[in-house]
C-alpha cells in the first residue's frame, strides 16, 4: 500500500492548524479513505488480467505445435505461430489438410480488441458445373466429386499465410514457413493414422503418377516409423516464402498445378488460380449464459448452427436436467439447426442468407416452442430423406499468446488425403472440397448432409463448410476451440461449449464422449460412453432413433468408431493460468502437445 506513505498521517503538515473537531472529522475521513482504498485495491486485484502470462498452443501433432512455439520464442505473435503451425500440419498431417486445401482462421487481435474471420475456403473452378458431376444415366458421379481433379477447388491456404503475415504477423514468411520447410525436406516419422488412411485411399492415390512419386518408395507404401520426406513440397513452400502469393498462384508452381490438373482430365484456368483471394468476414457473436461466443460466419454453416442451438438451449438450465432430458433437448436443437443448414446456407458472396433471423433470439425462441419436453420430433415432420454418415478428415489448432491474441483455425483437404491427386513436381495434394457443394441438389454428400440452391456450385463460389473455429469468453475464462469431423464438427463444438459452461477443464472438454444428430438420418449417433444404457432406453421411449456402439448385434448399424480431434486452449483469468486440451482420440504426441510456453 505505498500510496499511504507513513508521513501522510494525522501529524502530517497537512493537518497543521486544524481544531480538534476538524482533526477528528478529517481523521474519520482519512480512515474511511484508508479502508475504502483497501476495498478499492481488492476490487482492482479482482479485475481480470488483460492478457495471460504465457502462451499456449494445442494442435493435432506435436511437431506442428513445436513449430508454433518456435515462432513465439523468436518474438512472433499468435498469428505468426498460426502460420507456422498451419504450414507444419500441412506437412505432417497430409491426410487432413495442406497447401492444396483451405481453412478458416478466427483471429482475436488484442491490440484493437477486434475479432476477424479469415476465410481461406477453396473456390469452385468455372468448369465445375453441376452437370459435370452426373453419370450418363443422370445418377450422381460420386467418384468425380471425391477423387481426382474435378473434386478439387482452387486452394486457399497459401493465400491465408500471405494475408496473415502481411496484416497480422510480426515475422516474415521466410521465418514462419521455415519449420514446415525443414519437416518437408528432412522428413518426419510416419504414424499409424497416416498408414490406415493411406490403406483406405490407396486405390485412388495410386491412380496418379504425381501422388505415387510422393507416397511410394521403391514401389512400396509408407509404414509406421518410416521417415516421410516431401522435397517437392519443401520447394513449393520455399517459393511461397520467397515470392508470397505469386509463389503459388502464378509462375512455376501455378504452371505445374495447372498442368497436373489438365493431365488428369480436369480444367482449371491460370486466371482463376491467380484470382484467388481470401476474404475477411465479420464473425458471428452472441451470448450464452454469461459467455460471449464468437464463431464462424458463412460460408461456414457452423456459427449460425451454433447460435441457433445454444440460443434454443438457453431456455433450460441443462445442468439441472437428468441425462436423458439433457440429451433429448440438445438433440432437438441439433435437429433444427441442421435442417436450416440444408436449406438456407451457402457462400454469402453469392446467396442471400437470412443470417440475422437465423441467429436471432426470437427465432430460437420460436424453434424452442416446437420442442416437446419428452418426445422426439420426427425429422420427416421437418421434411427430408435418409442419408448415410461417412468418415472424414480435417484438422484444428488453437493458440493464445502473451498479448492476449488468439487464433482458432480449422483447415482441411476434405476427405482422407483429399482428392488423392498431387500435380507432379509440386508436392501439393489437392483437396476434394467440391463434394461440399450440393452438386446434385438433395443428394447427400460424403458427410450425409444435403443442400439445395444456396449451396449449388458457381464459378468462384465457396462451398459450404462445417468448420467452426470458435472463441468463448466470460469474465473468468477465455477458451479457444474447434475440431475436425465433417458435419459432426458443429455438434462437437456445441458439446465443447456446454462442457466449458459446466465448468470442465480443457482436457476434459477435449475428451468428452460425443453424440450427434444432423436432422437426416433421423437418429442419434453416439460414441461409446456418451449415452448410458438406461439413458438410451429413456431416449428410445421418447421416440428417438439411436445408433450406438454395439447395436450391430441387435440389427442396428452401430457406431463402432469414435470421431473428432478437438484442440482447445483455456485461459483462466482468475488464476491467470493457461492450459490446453488435446483430443485423446487422434492427437499425435499426446501429452507432448499440451504445452504452455512463456512468450518473450
Ligand atoms: N470439408 C469439411 C467441411 O468443410 O465441412
């Protein structure tokens, strides 16, 4: 309490010449000031700090986390770390994302206090007209939508690196891309998920000479523990670092991309490649029970769906409900949000989205009123048709730095190893994001989600996504979260938000058992441990269809798998501590990635 210097007492010169009464009154005043100053100092101590003491990164691979950490140690900020982590993931997790794909970067700039959404989603090539994805008999040509050159949109990730470096970072791309270049050139140890994924996509990947040249060594595919080197990718990254946008979208790399696509029968033009631009968009933000949630706007479907679901659920105190009713109501909110996703959402540069209505409290209240407290609403009352669910790839990382800057980034090449096509000499595995368009209206894509006009392909249009990088902020806690998982991303982020609201720590949020409903198919899909048998019985009695692990024996399809790879960082403002949560399902180097670093 240095403000009360010992000389500033009743004997101080300030009181000289006062009467006894005045001295008494002044003494009372001083005592009051003294004690209220204590109270004031206490209140000041309770003000949350404006930034953490350190920094934290959670990503799906320990080497990608290390790349981000290296940037922070070299004086970079969260945005530099994001470029390094993103680029390193592109090298060490080619199954999920890469330079040939795209992503969404939700940024919080501590200097301005602003949140911004960097949309680096792929765009449709002009040649990719809906009729190109039909077989002669009019059926949907799934192979074209998912494999090879017609499946690929114009990549966005390289442009995102350049944009973030120019506008938000402190370090040059030569520095932020250096760890990824090293990993591509010197290699990294192959892990089980890469091998499993390769086996599932082998037939497609080995169609293409450029892909064979990267993934086969003396004719053999990679085994766990092999060192996987990608020298072409290292050179492409170096060119990008040296020349910026022109290092990828024009010149030598662009020529090779165009030639590789053309050689496999695809049609990209030099103009559409050179014309690719990221978009900065205003994030969606809303309140949920004392949290400010900041999340992804279209062309992500996730933010609007999250706003709908959480604002519907705000009508109940979920923590006071028994598990069956909590799941019932949460599922009913999911069902309604996914129905709206199907009909209304697409690229906001091309379609008018009723975003304000869909994310409003009144709309949520209206939807809430349609929910029976004890009975499932059959999805076909909300119209639609049965669709399958399939597997997926994508990746997410979360960062917070010592200035309070934040990044939530989800990036993807869509399905496992994207389109399977690497244009020779580039090392760039192209995405198969075209399948995220409604290529044939009303026909489910690989995630079983459908769409209509709002998400029809058009030249230069971005395909609808489920990627939902998200921040949540209360007076006490700040969390950054997101995950891969196709259409299930949205419900995983929802469960993550609810988990934080329940008071869980970051690791518990990442590990939460998951359940999912997406309107069609009309059933709750769940991981093992998400729905106890007695709760399942209650949910069935309410009219819910269930797809649970182990149901196969009873004739059900059964959810024999787990999903997602949620990566989150949490800043507890009360204790000013940072923590990370990395999904125990699919993180490589689990434990090692849970790193909090002290920034310079
Ligand atoms: N490719 C998956 C998504 O963006 O939703």
